């Protein structure tokens, strides 16, 4: 599957709020197996993962510029394909908006945008209190457990996964201030006025309890973009059904 695609030479994977490259789980390895000649990079946004000691920017544009600076060596070799989840989708969108010649295509998963969807759909009200409790909870394990509950439908009680996430949080802790700064950046970011003149695919989850799948439907209608919706997954699509995501990605790449 996927090996007939012309040139998926450089694929960048971007995570969302407070998450890092290891939260992709097995998905990068599966993608690499499908495209063995591709250079697949799981990049961390400032404040997360390998960049956890950096201060998270207060705007998506600044976040994008910091990411772009880190990936400059890859950019010198030609345009990039972006696969981005949630807040990472906003960063991908801003990159397409400001430097369209540097991006070959983008797949945006579980993303939402001010200017096309209302706030109560971009962050579902049922999670307001839990999100604040999670950010300020003193116990790391409970924080990770809450995040798993908000973002997954199919793995919400998986203890092995929780222990992995706990180890990531202990090794590369994301400060409360950086989580808040990322939230501010996401809440302020508005969809660009101009539709990207390059291929964009939207993926959403019907049982997303964090961000309403209506947000992807809104963007799909607004710009006439293709959309595929998983019937049973939660917000973290690649966690809940990595094989489904891989299938959508390969179909997309093979059609470019």
C-alpha cells in the first residue's frame, strides 16, 4: 500500500497541544513501511518534547516560524508534505498561508479554526472544567489520564499506554505556562482569508469529545476541501485507529 506514489520524499508529522513526537506511537513506523524511501520527521513544537525547555510562542505564526527554522535543512531539498493533528493543523495552515511554495500537500486531523467555527465547537463545553483541572493538577499520572480520557475513545483505560505517557511527561515535562501559552495561541488564531492553492485533506473523528467534528465539516464546506470522517474514533485519530489513518494517507498520497 502506498508505494506507487511519485515522490513523498519529505513528510513532517506535527502534534497538538502539549503533545510531542513520541505520542504518535506506532504510526510513523507504519508510514515509513508504506513509504520506505521517504524521510519522515516527527517534529516537536516549541515547549513540547525535545523542545520542552523553550518558551511556547503566544501566536501560531511565531510557532510556525520556530518550526520552519528548525526544518530549514529539509526545506533546502524541496517542498514538504505535512500531516498535522489539532493545534499542529493550525501551524500547518499558517505555513501554507505564508510560504506556499515550501509545502507540497497537507493532511489536517481534528483541527478547528476561528473564523469558520464557533468557540463552543472548537473546544466542547463539557471539557472546560476538566481541561483547567488537568493543566493545574499536581499529579502527573492524573493529568495524563485526563488527557487520554479527553482525546481517545478506544484506548481510554489502557494502563500500558498511560505508563508510556507518564514516562514521556517525566522525561520531557511541559510546563503549565507553556500549555497556557499554547492555548492562547490556538484561541487567537484565525483561518486565513485565502484558500491554500495546494492539496489539502481533512480527517475528523465522529466521536471526538474535545473538538466537534463539525469544525472539519465547516472548513470542508468553506473551502470545498475533501473530508474523511472516522465513525468511532476520538480526537487523537492516529492513536485510536492508526490503520484507518494510514489508509487515508496512502490513498491521498497515491492520488497526488
